[in-house]
C-alpha cells in the first residue's frame, strides 16, 4: 500500500513537470489523500503477510494446582492426546476411590432389593409356617395325628437355619464389605498425604504423631477384618447353637405332647399368623418406593463418581492434536493458575501464509479456492498456494480496515519457519 501511494505521488510530479501553464498561478496547499485499496489491473491483489502454522494452541489447566510432571520439552513432537504436563493428584485419586466405593455400595443395595429374599430364606419361612401350623394342630384335641408332622417341620426349619451358616456370604454382602474396605483405603491415603505434608517441618527431626492417620489405619484394619470374616469358617458358637436347635427339634419328633389348653391354642394360632406374615413379606419383595429411592441413590453416586473422575482427568494437560512444543512456561513444583497458558503447541509440519494488511476494498474480490503465490522474503522463494479461509471479522491497523486471508501452500520449502514475513499475490476475477 505504501508503494502505491509513492507511485501516485511520483506520477503527479511528472505530470506537473511536463505541463507549462500560460501564466503563473499560486500553488494551492497540499490536501492529504484518503487510503486507497490495492487493485491491480492484471486481475490480482497484493498484501503483506506472515507464515503461520495450520494449527496452534496455547494450552492451560482448567483448575489451579502444583505441577508434578513436565513430560515434554521445547522442540519435541507431542502425539495427539499425549500428556504434556500433570498436576499433583493425590487428593483427586483418593476422591475417585471414595466415589467408587459409594457407587458400589449403592449398586449392592439396589441389587439386594431387586433380588428379594433368597430361596433359602423363603424355605426357612415356609418351614416356620408349617411348624407353627403343626403345633396348632397338635394342640387341638381333634388333631393329635399332627404331632409327628409338627415335629418334622421343626426339624426341617432347624436344618435349614444350620445350612445357612455354611452357604457363605451373599454377593450383596461381599460387595458392601468391599466398598467399605475401599473407602477405608482411600481415607488412609488422604491421612497419609496430609501427614507427609507436615512431617518435614518438625524441628527435632522426629515425625509428629497423627491421630487422623492412626484412626484411618485402625478403620482400614477393621474393614479388612470384616471383609475377611465373610469368608471365614462359621463361628463355633453359632454352629453349636444351630446344632442344639436341630437336636431339640429331633427330640420333639420323638415324643408326643398332651393336648393344649385354650390359652395355649390361642398362642399357637398367633404363632401361625406371625410366621405366615413373615413369609408373605419375604415373597412380596421390596416396595416400589424403596426400589425408586435405591435407584436414585445409584444415579447420585454415579454422578459423584463421574465428577471425581473428571477432576482427576483435569490434573493432566493433554495435546489436542499432534504438534511440536514451541514453548513451556512453567516448571515442576511451580503453581499453575487456571486458564493461564503454560504450553504452546503448533503443527510446524504444515505451515501456511496469512495476510496482515489486505484492504477492505480488495477482500471483496477474494474468494476461497482462488490461486495465489507467496514470496517468502527471508528465503527469497516463491511458493504457489490457494485461498482456504477469509476472516469474517476485520482488524484495524493504523486506521485502515484490513482482513486476514489464509493461504494453503502447495509445498513446504526448506528452511521455512513460523513468523517469517511474506508477500502474497492473489489472482482475482
């Protein structure tokens, strides 16, 4: 644009030298010319420009923290999704472990409600009903023949209860115990991390006591013990009690009882009703309201887990595309602020030309796909290319309205670098 103004002024001087006015006239004061766009008669427009990468990004963490890992250096090529920097993430990892434990616990509770009573529990309840009915029949004067049936039902119930001791833990109990154990481990990790942060500050060189660390250790040992107990052999006292019940039922089978009194019959009838109610409750399963509450708890726990996982993922800064690291603005151990760029990544294997002063008059004639030539001034090399993008928004430079136009180069000449100056010629209609 400066060259064009110089040509206009020079042409005006030549015309003034060739014309001889008949009479001298006073010279008028010079009037400044308004900016004039560069419009070439040969069907091309010119503009200055610079070499830029096809992709570049100034990357920043979305949350603050202390840098724990610097995985790249300036000049290295980072693969897409590769880790560039990472913050210390002990607290975030512990939060994920806790959220996982809560999620497993909610799932186990819902599964238990959905599954309903186990077949062994229903069988035991049915046996209780049968035993109560048999005892009622036995107590009736007209039903003495039911003595043997009642005794056998008692024995069946005692045997079913004894068998439950050797069936092992249910899946829901195992999952719940595992969730409690995982939660205790996460709490110990947090307590250990907090303890490590203050241990170095003790002036006498001895590690300070930590009640929180001790409590977390105790809780972990208790959770481990409860988890191990699920798979241990049945308690000897429980086994002895179950065997005594079986023996008592067997003894009842061996004798016949005298007819019961009216009060005894009423008591036996109440026992039948209670046993039947317990059986009905087991067979009906969980109420719809309880299932809905348990399902919501699973959803809430899942959301907390996903949020914790996202917080952990945000402690890592990853490459959005494969590119060369051109700047690293922070080191290991330094504090990173949220939103402040710390790494610059660019695709230096594919450089383009971008205009810096294309006039608003000229841009109206430029279209995507038009051929162009780019003179890379430091290399004194001209490279063909094509318009691939026209900025929809103008820039103001020195009072002039200009637009950025991006030129894709047909080749990458040796020695080309980001930021080199260029002159662009765009063929227009």
